[in-house]
């Protein structure tokens, strides 16, 4: 971090400490003249400044762990806070006793108004950006210092409230105009949206499980950990009980282990008016288990019925063949010669392949084995030895003007016949040899595997879910599909920009979003700003890949364990993160084969390989920002 940033942290913590000291001096000098409402407001502001100070000090200690003044500075701040809070608490208790002895409410009202009129205009409200766990503190201070203060006009209260909001909270009330009539509506809308104990709890549980791991033992690191845990625990206990905490922790751990669909089933049933219960979660998951079991039974029954029908059909066919005598098995259906079968018939092989095909169809023969009694869909014989398609080798076609074999086995150039002709007099093993030695072999295209990885991405409830990501070092931007953004519940920001790709192709982007990605094999995390697209790329790879002969080492962790299976990708990670995950380590699998590159996500597989696919899809993924004019006035879109 730049030295200027460190100085900024020093300035911020000095300002916060100065505010603590100022409150301490005011309370000590005017303690007898301060009213109960002001004392309570001072206490709330004291808490806010101390929290800000701790945050700055923690960030500074992380960056400057060797600064010998850290412990002393923290201790001084804690002493100011403790002494001031103790005094305020004592004064509040005394004031409450004094007010209880007042004979009429008129005296209480007089004290409230007179003290507020002279002092409350000095109070600075904490800001609220939409974090659920901070809402109770924010609205409590606002109510005591502003809302209940009769010296403010209603429109002034409304203006102060809206001016204290940032981020998601400000976006939530963006449609309300500041006015007397809208003030109660804004208060109600904020309360309905953010006064949600369930979401507060989930947010705090997420913070607890996402605390950074201590990799180096220092007093500062340990103190930061203890302070953070104590603060989170205190906030949770102010909302619920120890039993509620235990239930939420169990649910969090279980959800992090489940598939996305099962997580969705649970979240759809959550009653956000009550704190989460493992018993309720267990019932939902048990019901889903029953559904899956029922589904699996139906699938098994369907497979059994299909197998039984196929078996009966096979037996029927075998019986039909047996009863028809040797004609179907040994007699040629073309020349009626009992000495050979149709696929050894010279007359049949000398016919043009189109005519052969028509003969086979007219005789109602299987086009794969040239026998009667079944269709090609139910044929168990081997397929074409040239292209592995479900037809007999004698019915194989080459493209126009390609080479083909003559009846005697030689190869010739033909512009009229587009089919291969084999020597019908050869025995079956000679036929195989002839086919295998044909100079025309299946054309192997060179395909390219693009690097993919399974990473974890954070949803709007703080849970991480696995997604398949495309790693693209040629893209300046990161992308996410609209489907995944909606599934994760990510907040969308309306923007006005475009992206350019290959050949200056242009796509207009309407929304962007942010989240955090995490490696599934280590502690690496990274924030990700993403543009939202309907789709990112086609199914990858473009065709299934057979990897049994690739000799991939068994002791390595693949970034995408199923890189060879055709699947969608839902996010694209560009150069911003790509080069940060590169590690030392590379394995070359062989000629015309991809290589393995070690990364913080695991070993990625990328590069060219020989493919039998008849078509290759080209995914062009280079993207650059055309216009970075983001509409900053438009807030997050729900």
C-alpha cells in the first residue's frame, strides 16, 4: 500500500480518537447539566466512534505490524473509551432515578426540549450503508437524537435521515421524494427492509466463518482475531440466544456442503420473521431426500422396463432367425447363393453404394449388420470400421471426389462414387485388415481446450457456492451470466457502457455486479467486479474428450476435475485475476496434447489436442471496455 494510504489511516484514527476525547471532556465538564436523552445519545456516538477507531487501528496494525507504538496506542484508546462509557452509564442510571421522582410529565418534557434545543444540533449521526447487523445501532441513535426531537421540522428529519444513508440503503429509498408526507413512509420502508433478525444473524455468522486465517503468530494478529470474534458474538447475543447461534452455525456449515439446488430448496422455505432452526432445516432436507429417493426408484423402474423390453425383443429376434432357417444366416439375399452372405457377395459389392443402400432398405435389413429381424437402433453388432457410425462398412460414404476402394481392394480416385467398395471375397479378418489399412482415415481436427476451473462464489446471504469459471487472460473484464447473478441474489448496478471484442464486435451492457470468489483448495480469495451478460460462451469443450490415455498424474488437484465433459460456464475471470493465480509448475502431456499449468485454483488444462469431432466451435473471448461511463446516480437494482 502507498505511504499516502498509511498516512490516511493515521489521520482517520487520530480524528476518531480526538472525537472520543472530546466526548469524554464534555461529559466530565457538564455531567450535572446533561439530560438523560443527551447522555444516551452521547453513549451511542461514543460506541460509533470507538468502532471506527478500532477498524482504523486494526487496518494500520495489519499493514505496520512492527510499529512498536501499536499496543500503547490501542491501550490509550481503550482507556478513554472505558472511562467515558463508565461515566456515561453511571450518569444515565442516576438521571433515570431522578426522572422517576418527578411529579409530572410536564417537567420531563421541559427538560427534554431545553437540552435538545441547545445541544442536539451538534450530534453527528453514524452512516448506514445497508449492512443488516448495523441497522439497530443506526436507527436507535437516529430515533433518540432526531426523530424524537420536537425542535426539528418533519422535512428536516427526513432530509437528515436520507443524507445519512449510503449504498444499498440509499438505493432502497431512492424513489421517495424528501417531504413531510414521505418521512413516515421512508422510516417504515427502511424498517421493513433492514430490521430483519434472520438476515442480521446470517450476516454475522458469515462474517464469523470468513475471518482470515492466521498464518503468522503475532500479538497483533491474535488480538485482531479475539476483538473481531467478541464483537460478532456480542452482536449475535443482542439479537438471539446461544441456542440460536448454534442452530445458525450448523445450518451455515451444512449449506456450504450442499449442491446449489438443495440450498435453493431450503432458502425458499425460510421464514425470515424468525431465527433459523436446524429442526426446520432438517425437515426440509428430509423431504427433499424422499423426493430424490422416489425419483431414483422411478428411474430404476424405467430402466428395468426398458431392459426387459429390449431383452424380450432380442429373444424374439433370435427365435425368428432360428426358425427362418439357414437362409438368413448363410444365404445371400442378393444372388440366393448359399455359399456366402450378402456382405461377401461380389454382385452386391460391385453395385454403386447408393444402390446398395436402397437394396438393403427394400429387403428390410438392418443397415448396421445387414441381417433381418431388427432395426439399427437395436443392433448390437460393431459399427462402421471407418467412421464408427451405425452403418455397415460396405455402406460407408466418403465426401465427393474423394478416394475409395475398388472391389479388388485397390484405391482409386472417383468423381462418381462417393462410397467405399471392399473386396467381397475376402474373409472377415481380411476385410478388417483391408479397412484398417485404407489410406483414407477419419480426419482428426485439432481442437483447443480453454482453461476452466471450479471456484466458489459468494451469494447475497454470505454463503459460497461452486461455479464453473472460464479463465481468460485475453479479457480485460470479468463477466457473469444473468442466470447465475439471479440465482446468487447479487445486487445489480445499472450502467451505460459497451464492450468490444474480435473484429470490433460490440455488445451493450446494462448491469454490473460485485462478489467475492474463493479457491476451493486453499485460502485464496479475490473481489470481482463483473459485467452481466445473457451468456458467456457455448458448451465447453465443444465435444466430449476421451482422456484415458493422457497420463494425467494422479497426485495433482485439477482446477476443473470434469474439464473433459461438456458443460456450461457461468463466469469469466479476466486478466485482472488470471495472472494473480499463476503458480510455478507446468506439465506437458505430449505431442498434440494440452499442457497442465499449476494455479491457486488447482492445475488447469489448456492447449490443442487431436479431436475426432466433425465440427469445431470457436469461442472468441477477448473483451475490452468501450465506454466506462457508469451511471453513478443509478443505485443498485434489486
